[in-house]
């Protein structure tokens, strides 16, 4: 296989423009619906390094090791050169360092609590970011024909009611970011409902949504450019369990998706652009057995599949692969061991690591190394 550089169709510096600094770390006091462990939150801060271009990125020291940078260079990436690193617990200091750069605005991946210090440096109005990501507001942004039957209810009143129509999908209504299905409960039985009551114990409001006959669950990605232009970037089919947990993405390299689905997902991004939003967005859809298209979730940030989607054309061109599965690979305590195990598969072109996180270097001696990686392959017919 001829090796070459893997470059994204758009870099973050092109999407966000000059004098922007990317701050992907969630706020510890405002991340109730993201993974609880600080090590996991830190491990998510390097997900965009392969597509950053010239954009400065604040990320964990776990992405600054020679073995990690060497593996990504061997894969074919031009990793962001302008990085501001932090070790465990040091993200606020890193933010303060970034904020000292003259004329720079901060691109927050996740909304911070109202009144947090430094919000004046936010590129996007923090109140707008919280509004757009609140599941309670989905129907105000999406075309009515693409909104599933849903209602916003008081949490306490809902679970105090004895009679509930099941099955149903319950979702947290919050201005905080959600991820990995942690803010969603699939309720098919009274036991599921009791578990949901515990899950949403600290919520004031929840969304009660109809259960759909979902045959496909794609996430469509968009970029709102500095001038307000909305660009469709591509999609990934989400690998989600029947309980609603997210385990990765399937990316068909060059595969199509119905125009009606693209339009349904584009509309809320257009409306957000008119309201002043700029940057990356992901729209989760449900394509049903009756050929209807519904919008399930809006995530106005870089999504789990964004980096892979922007790199997919280059990967397909270099390797000839027609499909890839995006997964998190968890390894031994030492990142050099994980890198050594991965390297032969990287050389073959079938494994494309997008990150390598060294938990030891990041300040988490009890955690193992991990990598966000694409496993690339070719779908063959049964006769082949």
C-alpha cells in the first residue's frame, strides 16, 4: 500500500477562522450527563488533533508523549502543533493560559455554568450554547414533520403518576452537554421506569418521547462557517444498544443517505446559524420502517464521529476501504505497549488511530492507555 498523508476535507482552523482557541474539556461542575471519571473527560480532549489545522487546542498532557505523536505521524496525520497542555486537575489553569492570548476567543466544546469566569472570552454566547443543546428546545428548531411525539414534563410529577404509557423514551432536559446515552432512558417495563426515576433523580424536567421503529440511526455532521454558511460534512451510522448506550459508529466511506434525511438535519442547523451559532454540529436522526425521518437529538459541538467523517475521503482514497468502524480501544497501563500492539495493523492500513491517550502522562497512574481508532475494511457480497 502506498502511504500518504491523511488530511481532512476541512480543518477546524478553516471552520472556526483565525484567533480562535478550542477548549474541549467539560466543566467538572457542569457535566452531570457525561462520563463521571475525570480521566475519561481528559481522554476526550485530543479527539480533534488530527483535524485542527492551525487552530490552537487545549488538551491533556496525555496527548503530548513522543510515542503518541509518533504513532499519529506514522498513521499519516499532521497533528495540531499549537497545543496548550494540562495534567489532571489543571484544565482551568490551562484555560487561563489560553485566555491571555490577545484578541483570541475561546471555542467551548461544552457549555459552562452561567456566570463562570472567562465566559466573556467565549466565541459563542454561552446562553445560546445552552439553549441549542437543551433537548427541551428541539421542537423549536426542527421542522414539525420531523419532530417525534414528545412532551416536556416536571420530573417529580411524572414519576409520581401511577399510570404510564409504555414503551417510551425519557430524556434529560438540561443546558449541559449529554453524551454516550447517559441522558436517555429506554423504558419498556415498570422496572425500566423505576431505574429511570433513579437516573433522573436530580432533574427538574424531562422529555417524554414516543418509541420509534428505528431501522437506522445516523448522525449527520455540519459546519457553520464564520460567514454563517452551513456545510454538510457527512454522516455516520451510530452503533447503539437496545438500551440506548453508544458503542461507536459505522462509517460507510462514500455511501449515500436520503436527501430527505439531509434536509431534516440541515434545517435546525440553519436556524441556529441565524441565531448566531458558528462551528460544528451533529444531528441524530431516526429513519423508521415506515420511511419517516425524525430528529432525535441536537449536539452543537464536535461530535464523536466528526474527526472520522472529515478524514473518511482521505482514508478511502488511500486504503481502498469501503467501511470503517469507530471504536475506543482500551489498553495496558503503558501507552508504548498499546502503540506497539497497534503499529503492525496501522502499517497494513486497516487500523487508523485518531488519538493515543497516555493516562500515566496525564496524571492518572491507575488508568490504562486508550485510543480512539477506525477499523477499516471492505464489504464483500456473500458470493465473494
